[in-house]
């Protein structure tokens, strides 16, 4: 299973490079189910892996003038505040057993993985539709809505350890008027700063296996470099549809395993 996990780690970066998001959708199941990492620690590891990988993936986008730093900081600063607060104080404050009755038990693991699985399923629907490239209906930046969206995505990112790329990209297109390709590049920049700041909130809360974490991150970095090269040669619409079906199946399986079969 670990060999499969190391191969799958390359796919984390590959998906990020091709689609500008989706890496954390793969990283958490890989860490939990292929490497046996605790769900809460896996969400912390995911933030580091996706953060470093996205940062490296954003560099060639920036060189191609596909990263809007002003919009990235406008969206990213509220997200950073929200994600750091969530990882530093909210997640550690949640008890291991939240609700327990004679016939039902809700644990911290089930809450985090269940929420993550629901987000996977919701994200899959928009991808499966196979919509063509998103286009802004206005070039005006809706500053208040961008800040609110940043706070909400920061909370979700902090809670489940997911970068939120498939939420960030549509928000950038429709709330700031960025072209789609610029939104993808800016999304990688936002995911990088969000995830790494969220990880800082975990560093002093959990013991980190740095050798393992850096090995997985290195493989994901290889993946995103490949993804950046392949992006112009692969149909992003077909890839998004196929990936949507895959994460729909994965999300449904996680819900089934953690809530019904557990």
C-alpha cells in the first residue's frame, strides 16, 4: 500500500499543475488510507504538501504573468487569518469524542473526514458538468465579497486541511473579473500562502515526521512540474470530468466507510 501511496503522491502535484486545484482532495485520502496517518495529523501534513507544491507551481505561472498578486493578497489575507485561527485554536479545542449515546458516536475523526467527503462530493458535481472555461460577467472587483469568501474558504481549509482550489478559482473569476488562466495561477499562489500559514498553526500542536513529510512533498513537486508541462497538451475539460467522477467515488466511499461501516 505504501508503494501505491508514493506513486499517488506524484498525482497530487500532477492534478494541481493541470487544474490549479484538487491536490488536497487526493492528499488526505492517500495519507489516511494508504499510509495510515491519523486524520487530524493528515490534514496538517496535507497543508504542508499542498502549500509547498502550489508555491513551486505558482512560480512559472508568475513568470508567464498569470498570477495577480494584488488579488491574491486581497483574497489571501482574510483566508490566512481564518485558517491560522482554525488550525491553532479551533481544531485542538474539538474533543476526540463529540457526541456519544447508546446507539451513536460522533468522533473528531468522523466529523473532519465526513465534512471533507461532503466537500469532495460537492466539488465533483461542478467538475462532472464539464462546463467550458469560466468567464467573468464583470471586471469590477467586489472587495467585500472577496473578503467574506476568503474568510469562509480559510475556515474550510483549516478545518479539513484542503486547499480549496475548486472554490477559489470560481470566486476569483466571478468576484474579481480575472480571466480563467490568471485565476488558476492566482489560485495556486493563494493555496500556497493559505496552506503554509495553516500548517504553522499545527507545528507546535502535533509531532511531525519530517522525513516522511518531505519525501511525499518532493514527489508532489515532481508531479506539479510535470503537470505544468502537460497543461497545454491535455484537454482540461475532459480531465476535469474524469477527475470529478473519481472524487465523487472517493467522497462517497469515505462517507460510507467512516459513517455507515465504522
